[in-house]
C-alpha cells in the first residue's frame, strides 16, 4: 500500500479543508516525511484522517471508555469516531488516495454531517465509499461493503494497519519492547 494524498475537513484541531499531496514536490522526492509541530497543531489529526477514511476508527481513541455530551444533547462514547468532528462545524470528511496491492489507485472517503447543516444539529450517520480511480468505478458505498473491500484490496485489517503502516503514539513503546515474533505478526 502506498499513500498518495490525504484530504480532510473540520476534523479535531484542524479547521477548514486541508490537502497533503505526496506525489507533488517537495514531498514527492522527500523519501521519508516527518510530521512535526506544536501540541494541538493537528499532527495526530492527519493520521486520524487516514484511519477514518479506511476503517472508520481512530487508533488513539481505542482505549477511551468514557462518555460525553454532544452539542445536540445526545451522549457519545469517547472512543467513537463521531467525536472527531470539529466543534462548531456541521460537516467534516477524510479522504485517502492510495495504491493498493493490485496496483490500482483508490479513493476512500469518510464523511460526517449534522442535520440541517447546522453546527448544533444532530449528528447524521457516517457516509463512506471506496472508488477505484484507475477505472472510475465505485467499489462500495455502504459501511460494511467498504470495510470488506478495503480489507480485500489492502490485505490489512485495522489492527494490522495500526501496527504496520500507522503506529499510534500510544503504541510506540509497546512496539519497541515487543518480542521479535510479536513484531513480526
């Protein structure tokens, strides 16, 4: 799997729309890219966007087990991907363009809206789709179908992705201290 670009809007600490293109300079010839910045600048949010687009999950939230009250009065679990929509906004999304195992280019999209496009509206269901950019076909546009198709074309589950491609901050120590056979898995 090769990441080509990330596009996101109104997620966590990042307001508005942002686009990172790994195929254009200066990133295209960079080899290794470091995401650096001050606390709260949005470094983890960029990684969250990748994970949301592919799996509708966020690695840094997986150990959260509390609840919080949304602006519409409903209760949300703190580990829910719905909590990533930036406060005061009515719409957010995460898109990931990548090359899969079959060497085709794909676009995975995760999108969340509030009712009536109002910042205090009720959260709507997450919308997801997977499109093959190579031939222009929509591979899947329902949550379960997208999940299945992502696994088929990447050969990675969420757990494998967060160990092999995207290692969450909270997991670095565990990875470094793991036995060779555990790291191999």
